[in-house]
């Protein structure tokens, strides 16, 4: 078909990551450099992922972007920072002489389309997956093969951790230019096959305070945040790395909960205070501790990011009983059949002893649904041209 425009398109997917040692606060807003290192678990893309297509063509007259089917402002500063950084790296690579045979002019404009297979508004780390996917896809289109931490980080700090599968550390770095503030893998996704992740999606109450503004206020006003970054996190990073390497769930679970609690304590120590947890979030915390006390060991562990949804870590053999406990305390209102998404969970009855130990008045409908998932790989390139979100004309394909 000679009439088709010469278009180079690449489609990639990237995962969500959940921090078990939290990042909160930047030392440089512009370069997105954190005041402390952080460590995260990459979730499996079968359950949660962003898919992005980037296309360049000499016929495009401007850069354009579509998110979940709607065209967005391509002038957003963070998006522009990513594009600038990728084009800079591509130019740098061209000028070093390892010339790519592709005659892709760096002056070509780019069209980008991106979709999430999970609710963007649910406060699940959609910006991390989104910007990691953007950086990775643009790198393929422009022939950039250097470390993409900086590109992804400029979009969303935690996005650099979504560039790898498994367990990932974001080293805060010390340099003023941020060149040493990079992500690296601590252990691959195959390292701890029994580990499972349950995302408890709490009725979506829109955040009163976004993460970026919240962080800024915390850095300016919370002495506890300063203390955490300087005196607590370094030892926790080392301890968390050890727990992961030794697959020590007791240690991993307790440290994950303590770090989540301390992060939310710094939010309350911020002035005016920030509270991301809802009553349902606090009831989930209560449930987890009662469940563990009943079993006389840490069998499940919660962590909360800047929102009310709980992410619960546990081992495969505990999943059925804990899911039954959640359904007992937070019975689904109407969507009983759609309450559990993701990996299959076999139904299991709760013992009377555990019911008594949980000691709750059930609150129907306060958890919308549960996504069951596991540790997964980093970004992937999709070779199937049918996977492209943009058609040969460089515009989004009509939704099937």
C-alpha cells in the first residue's frame, strides 16, 4: 500500500511498582531527586500494566499524546522533560559515531498513545507505570540504549523503579546533577516465587492532596521527615535488602508495615497535616494485626502509598484464608462475582476461632474489589503490529 505514510511505531508495556521502603520528598524538584533511597516490588503485568505506542513520522506536524483514548496537553512540563531528555540522549548517541542505519531524523515529531488495564483513578501507581512505559517506548523509537532512570524519573520519581522487574532499589544519589540517582535490580522476579500481592481497592475517595504538593509541604514543614530520611531509611534499606535476599517473610512483612506507618506519620507531622488513609484503610490495618496475632506470626503485611488503597503482601499458602477474612470483614455489596480479580483464589471457610479473633462488625461495600497478583518482570516490547494503539495514520485506532 504505497499510500501509507512511512511511519516508525513501537509498542511496549511497563509494570506498576509498590514501594516497601517509601520515597517521600525531593531534594531537587526540577531533576526529581529524592531525599532518601527507596525499595519496591514490581507487580505482574498480567494484572496491572500500562501499554504505550510511540510513532514518529516526517509527516507529523506536532508532538501529540492520548491517554486512555483522550487527547491530553503535550506541553505538560514532566512530559516535555522526558521528551527533551530522550531526544538529547539520541542526539548524543548519533554524535558519538555509532550511527544507526535508520534514517530517522531527530527532528521528527512523535505521536504517543497510552492505556492502563487498571483504573487510573484508583490511586494505584499509574504514573510510575505510565512514565516508565513512556521512557522505555521512546527509547526504542529513537534508538537510545543508555540507562533510562533519568528519563523516567523526570516524569515521575517512582517511575524509574518500574524499569526493572522483581525487587528494585532507587539509589538517592549524591551528585547535584542527579546522574547517580538511578534504579537497579536487587533481585529478579523469579527470586521469591511464593510471594503474593493483594491490592485492596477501597471506595475511591479522591485525594485532597496530590503526591507532588504533599511532598513539597512535608519537606518544608516536617522535622520527622528529615529525621526519617537521614537517620532511619539507610539502615532500613540494608535490612530490607537482606530480608528479600534471604526470603525472610517475617522480617520483610514487619519492616514493610513499619515503614508504611512511618511514612503516614510524616504526613501527619506535615503542617497543615495530610491524611491519605480512610477509616476503611485503618480497619484493614486492624484486620492484618489481628490476623497475625491469631497465627502468632507475621503472615500478612500491609503498605499504603499516598491514598487509601491497601497493598497486602503474603505467601501463596496464606492467600485463601486471608481473602476469606477480608470478605468476612468487608463483604462485597453487589459485585460478589467480580470482587476478586487477577490470580484465581480457591474459596476457603474461616474457622470460628479466627472469626472470633477478628472481632469485627462487617462493613459491606467498603472494599470495592481485590486484585490478586505476584511479582513480575520489567518493561516488554510487543512485536505484534496488531498491538499498536496508533493506526498507520498516526492517530489512535478506534476502540474495538
